[in-house]
């Protein structure tokens, strides 16, 4: 939230406008794969684990079942909260063993 404490000055705030989300089915295995490619216009994303194996997720190209940003158990949804800066790089996924299906949605600025 932004507060103008100097009413004599002009503040110009442009609003981010997001287009419709795109959704893709991604298979995560014990080999690293990219769930979302780099997108400089990314506004938001979420990942739903529709499979039966926990997925480990990390921003960037390196992710393991021991080195990750967050994990998504089966039946859970992860929703990125953009309360600070938007992350625009690749998002990688892996499982400890087995395969799981992820529904990955991304909204981009227009």
C-alpha cells in the first residue's frame, strides 16, 4: 500500500493488468524438469499436485528433494503471493521417487 504524505506532490501509479491464465499439465519425476519457463511478463502462478507423489519446487534450474523452496503434497495447491517483487525466472520441479502430475497455471501482464 502506498500513502502520499506530501499532498503537494504528484504520484503516478500505473496499474498492472493481467490477461487470462494459461494452464498446462506437467509430469514431475525424479529427474529435474521445468514447470514454468522464464517469463518476463509473469504476474502470478499456481501449481496443483493432481498426482500421488509429493513434488519439490524451486525457483531456478537447480532443485532436489533436499534443496527446494517448497513442497506440494498430493491434492494440495501452491499459490504464489506477489506481495513484493514478481519472480520471472524458470521454476523447476522434482520428486524423490516416482511420477506425479502437476496442473501449472500462469497469468501474464498485458
